[in-house]
């Protein structure tokens, strides 16, 4: 059983009926449920269910979510490296289901690392609109970027900024915003026992101050008529209902809306908010509120920087590579940062002086006389859109050798750049040279 902090137990006993408290405490003798979400950018539900070698059970509040058994190890399977799913705690899947992103939306995930909600949003948007995923911690921002790259997301901007800086640049810009706020983590005690040792009432108070500062900044970045979802993975009323009450009291242009799929959850202490309790559902603790900003939706103006067209030689190298290896040329708004070539979403404003971790779809590196493809190019390719590929079996030694960075012997095939796939889903690049597939799987991602 998880050893819960004494002060936490006392607070929960005081705020629950004896029957509820007994049931709540009993839930900590159970194992946490494990979950994953399929990637709709790469695979549909029917194919996913048919192909996955795991014991899957649907998560009732998320159409793309599944529980898996404790015996399964999906994080160690090549399908994970191919970005066919994201491993995520089942209750956390509810947040984006409440946000309901749609194709073409401009969406901000303000506290986005490690990427569970950001990948969920990207899957809802398809390759449309814009997702801005922000994380103030630089190391966590890099992990967020890697997860979105594996997911195959293209219309993205990953930033490593303070919310104040973003609010000054993106005022009234977003259709939808999710604020999965930094919190004391009480809802994760069962899943992450180390969260118990890190917890204190002082930390609850500290998080409440941070949350109080973040919410108005997020609200400033929302368009009139836009939608904002606030969530935490904690039980403290000071971090949940009190935050919403304070925000609404100071921002009358916002109102609470009923939460979609609320029937799966319990009402919060504030009408139209919900709580996810570990003794009521198969998942951990969460709080969710959905807020609408008054006013008519506006298109807003985008102050895009004036960009020079990419040099003719760069376009020629890209087209030559693409026609030779892919059979099509990726189209969009090309931008060259040094020797790195990207396709940028049209919806982006001026990014000058922002800390950018990733912007758009990274196509590759422009050398003096050649084009070298980026890992992100392979991971976001449409299914089957390549001329040359090597497909590895998910149960073979070769696929694990590739993921470890080893070269592979290949008996036949055309020389040059080749998409390496597992069952036809891209894993990365290799270069076939005289019977050897030279490994170009990124060093930082290689399996140990």
C-alpha cells in the first residue's frame, strides 16, 4: 500500500464522508491502471486493435484510449518508436476530450511537457491549424519536442518560455487553450509513490500561487468566444475550485460550461466542474473545468515576418532528393534557419526573440551539394509515400539492432537514402551502401 502523508490523510478524512473516505483509502491498496492512446495521424482504430500485441481494453471517456495489462511492455516495443501510440495515464486522457480540438483550430498547451496532452491535441487537429506547446523547463521542453516528433506532428511550435512572454506575443490569438497547471500531485500518489515524499501543505500553497498567476495570462491569449480548460492532478480545493472561483471573480468575461463526458466522472464542489477519483473510476485523480470567454469569435491578425524565398539551389536539392527517395516533394511555406530547412505552419506570428525548441516540420539539412533528411521528415511521412524502404519485422532482431544504432546487412536494394519501417510504419532513415544499411537513427533516441 502507498504510504500517504499523514496531513493529506487528515485533510481527506475531514472533507469526505466516512464511507467515501474508507473507499478512497482502499483504492490505494490497488495497482494503478496503465493506459495508452493510438495515434490517428498514423493508424486507424480497427487496424490498431488488430495489430497491437497487447491486452487492450477501451478507456470509456477517450475513443483513442486503451488500458493495457501489467504484463505488457508497450514502451519497449518498436511500435512505440514508430509513434503508433503514446503511453498516458487514463484519467489524463479526459482533459483534451473536454477541450475538443477540431481541424483548423489554433491551440495552446501552456504547460505541455512531457507531451501527453500535446500529442492528443495534435491527433485531433490532423495536419491543420496550429499547436503551440510550451514548457518553461528546458530539459523537459526537449523531451516534449521529441515526443511530438515521434508522433509525426507537423503544424507545431514548441517553445521554452515564461507564460508572461507568450501572453505579450499571442494576445487574443488562440481558439482553445489547455492549462494543465503545475500542482502538488496528490492525484498521482498511487502511480508515483515518490510524489508522496515530495508533498507538503507548503507545496500545495506554493502551487496555488503559481496557478493563480498562470490562469489570467492564459485567459489573455484566448480569442473572444474561445474555450479554455483548466486541469490538475490533485485533490486540494485550493488548487482546484478556489482557483476557478478566484479567476471568475476577477474575469467576468469568462463563464463555466458543462464538461463533455461528465457522466463518467463525479461533480466538483463548483457547478460544471468535475473530479476524477481513483475509487470511482479506473484511473488516478484529476480535476477539470471548462471555461468560455465571452464575445464573438474573431479571425485575428497575424503579424508574420517577411521571409526571403529559399535559394533556388536549396529548392533544387530538396526536389532532387524528394523525387528520388520519396516520389513527391513536401509542399508548404519553406523557411531556412542556417542550414536547416523547415515547412512552417501558415498561422505562425513573428517568433523573433522567443525561445523556440521546434517550429513546423523539420525536413533536413542543406549541405553544399546534397540534402540530408531529418528524422522528423521520416516520422511525419504519409503512409507509403516513399520510393525506397526497408520493412523490419517487429519481432526480429534486426529491428532492435536498428533502434540501437547498428548497421544492418542488406542483400538487395537501390543505393542511397532509405526509409526504415516496422511493418510499414516509419522508424527513421538508413543509407544503403554496398550491401550495408548505414544507420541514421538519432543518437539521442537509440535504445540501450
